C-alpha cells in the first residue's frame, strides 16, 4: 500500500491513484478481518476463563469499570473539572 501511495504522489495519474485506492481497500478489508479474528479470540478466552473467579476476570471487570468512569468534565464556561464532587455537581446543574 505504501509503495502505491508513494508512486501516486510521485506520478499523479488516474491509474496510480486508482491503484493506491485499490491497495487501501485491500488493506482495509484485511485489517477488518484481523480485528474480527482478535475479537473472536478474546471471546473464546473469556468463555474459557472469564466466569471463574480468576485474576483474568477481575482485571476484565476493573478495566471495564475504569472505562465507564468520568474522570474529567469540561463545563459550559470551559473549565475542566477533575474532582468527583465537582463533576457530580455540574451534572446535576446541567440536567
């Protein structure tokens, strides 16, 4: 793909840009397949070890929890709030 992109930049013709676009489409399709593979692999691992009371299970829960927490919030005045009490107060005032 990089070779096609470099060629398209060095020799900007319709054919070179079409080849670069085709290479990108091919790369995008392969990246999508790879992503699906790793997602399925993760699901298999979860099914094998996830429901047992293991370190893996607790790390998965902790990771999910850390992603679901609001750690900072920018209010209407443009100030960044980082204290949980300030974030809670701003959320209540906003809604």
